[in-house]
């Protein structure tokens, strides 16, 4: 299985965007300071969504179709 340079570059950009969004969500959550049970629930939801997006990106890179293309969702961000 050969991976092209373009797909690796796209993967790196998508991972950076996902990481930046997760960091931003944690930063805003820390700045707003909601009560502790709510903050924990929001953190768990952010992590679960980030992991699902990461799994989708890696499955698409491996050639296993999931029907969801994260690069189309983040197309305006990447371009």
C-alpha cells in the first residue's frame, strides 16, 4: 500500500485542525468555568468527537470507506 505525499500532507493538516479545535474547546471551557459536572461532561464529549473524527480520517486513509469525508467538511479551512 503506497501513500502519496498529497494524502500525507492532507492528513497532517486535518490532524492539526482537529487538534487546534480540541485545544480551543478546552481553553474556552477553562476560561468560562462552568460548574464541575457540566465541565466534565463537555470535556468527555469533545474528546469523544475528536477520537471519532480521528478514526474516520485514518480509516479513509487506509481505504476503508466510511461514507463520511472529513476533508470535505474541513475543505474551506484547508483551502
